[in-house]
C-alpha cells in the first residue's frame, strides 16, 4: 500500500497509521459475504444445489487479487466490472511499448503486409530477454505479461521470451493491437 497513488508524497509512518485507521473503520462495519475461503473449492456447487434462485450476486476479493471469487454475476456491465477487478493492480509497474524486430519489408523500404522478421530481428528478439531480465530485478515476484498483435513479426519477436518459460506470461495475440491497415506499399 505504501506505493499506492493515494499516498504519493506522504511519510511512511503517516501512511501506515492512515492505513491501519482505515482498516479499523472497515472492520467495524464489515460483514463477510459468501462462504469462508476454506470452503471455496466446493462453495459454488453447494450453493447452486441449495438455492439456485436466490444466490446473491457478489464479487469477493481476497488479499488484493490473490483470489477473486464471483458468484451469480450476469449481464454485460457486471461482467465488465469483474474483468476490471481481475486486472486491477494497486502498485506502480512499468509499461513497455516496443516495435517488432526488423522485418523483411523494412529492408525493402516497404510498409504494411505481414512479413516475417529477419536475422537481425531474431537477434533483437533475443536481446529483449536480457534487457527485461535486468529491468525485472526491481520486481522480483512478478512475471512480465507480454501482449502482441496478430501479425507474424510481432509474434516472432516475442518468441524468444516464450522460450524462457516461467519468466513471462505470453498472452494470446490481440487483433486490437494490429496496425491500421495501409495496404502493402
């Protein structure tokens, strides 16, 4: 919590006191929803069997996204809220936006299309792992999440990171990250 934007510019002792005061206020009004975390493994099936019509919809967040439980969430907006909460991060982290490694079209002074990367593009891809390894020293408990577009050159650039296994969480390529189609020039 010390790195939360709420406390930017605060003294560390003030942050801890404020946070403990907040917790005390929350505890005085706190009422747990749903089953305890010890019952989580079977809670959904049991609840549905007992009272499928009156299952109260709720979202339960345990230890700041260590575990997120959603019950009986229906409808577009409610699902968007769950998705937002699943992706909520309360600490600052770096965001890197990269171009793909050198592509065949770059050598031909062309744009667009879906070319592969060159040998230099592969070298760039391998250097990314070394670069990110050093960068992630500041975030030892985190995996780096990697998103690419659906274009071959971006997927190939991320390939060397994929080969490193547990250090990176390589996501499915996203069409929304594709460049605006300009034709093949």
